[in-house]
C-alpha cells in the first residue's frame, strides 16, 4: 500500500479498490447470508425473539462468518461508504453500475443486521463524503448524487421483507426511543471503572469486569483498558490524524474522477470507523479488522499520489512563469 503513493494510473487504482477490496468482501458476506447455514441458533435464541437475528453466525463451507450486528455492522458500514464513492463520481459506467450493485447489497445486509450504531456511522461517513465532493465539483452534481443515494436507500427499505422491517422497528424503539435505557452507557461506565482500577492496563482484552465479564462496545475504551490511559491514546490519535490528513488532502486533490472517487472512499471509510468505534468493537473479528484497515490505507496512499501531482503542477507553473519573466526582461 505504501508504494501506491507513486502510482499515477488513477483508473487502475480505482479498479484495485473496486475489484480487490469491495467486490470480494461483498460477495463473501452475501453468500454467507443467502447460502450459509446458521451455526448458533440456540445461543442466539437466548437473546430473545427481538434480538436473536442480530446474533446469528453462518457457516460457508469451512468458514464461520460472523453476522452479529456488532461485528458485521462495522464492515458493512465501510463497504457502503466505499461503494457510494465510486457510484456517485463520473467514472466509467461499468464501474459505477458494479459499485451501485455492491451498495444496494451492503445496505440490504446492514438493514437485516439491525445495527443502528453502524447506520449512524454510515450517515456520518456519507455526510463527510458529500461535503468534500461539494468542494471539488459543481453543487448541482452533489445534489444529484444525494438524490440518487437517498432514493436508492428508500427503494431498498421498501423492497425489504416484512420481517426485516419488523426487526428494524423493534431495534429503533430499543436504541432510539428508549435511548436512556440503552445498555451501552452501563457498559461504558463499567469500562471506565476498570480503567480507573487498572490505569496501567491489563493487556489486550475485550472483556471488562471482575465477576461479570462484558464487552465495552467501544474500541477507544478497549485500548485504554488494555494498554492504560497513555497507551490507549494511540488509537484515537491514529484515527484523528487520518481524518485531519484526509481533509487536508482534499484541498489539493486533482479533479480526476477515479482519483477523487478513491479519495472520497478513504475519507468516508475513516469517518465511519471513527464513529462506529464509539459503539462497537471491530478487533474481535480479524477479517473485518483487516478489510477495514486495508480500505483505509489503500485509499490513503492512493490519495497521496493525487496530491503529489498537484504539488508538481504548482511547482511547474511557478517555474514556467519565472522563466517567461526572465525572458521578457532580456
């Protein structure tokens, strides 16, 4: 990925993002959902009829695919942001259609998971992407992109099975209407107490509590529990640093559609990860963790390539102007 900063073939960079990261991940998740066999029905049933669907794992061949909403929501959020970036930019029609198909499939899977934390992350990621897009292209194109994505989301929801809509209704009531009773506040409070009790950290762990062990459902708190207050700052500093870097790069990105699409994908994915890290834990699933960071680093270094070209163009322009001035003086 580091070598991608030297690539000037923006179309090839876009194809790498689409065909090597977005499509394979989408197909694996879709295949698990449609053709996989449920492996933990009894354990999922312990969470009650309203929440059982959010704890299902699927066996696809010899692989167990985690479809719990706190696990799969993370990867679906980043795939939605990445595929949206390719769909709304003026790249080749074939790539836009393929990315749009991936967008539809991932939105459907996210709705089926019922992860409202990941839905919030998607909303924030898309907002950042459209804001950055508005600084590079005409506002009419941004409005058109917003309209297309909005109607696609409505259509997907309208075509979803009634069971999915009922499940979403129950999740909405639990997570939004009764937010004061949400278990996240209790889990976060327990994690903070654990940090105060062990300020130097206890080593990598995703469980807190003495008698009752629970997930903190907050990636930032997990790092502080594991590595102490000072060591735990590494993860938020990394995320914030990437966000600042992406926003600064946006000012100097070229307007080439494939290059801009990869840049917007990286920005949207990073924002989604930053938000979703507040409500869920991604590190417990290594495959999702690797795909998430692969998307971020691939887009980050490809965006550096676009930025370098701009800088070189500026230097060339200044040099040419100076040369012309000297020639006229002579």
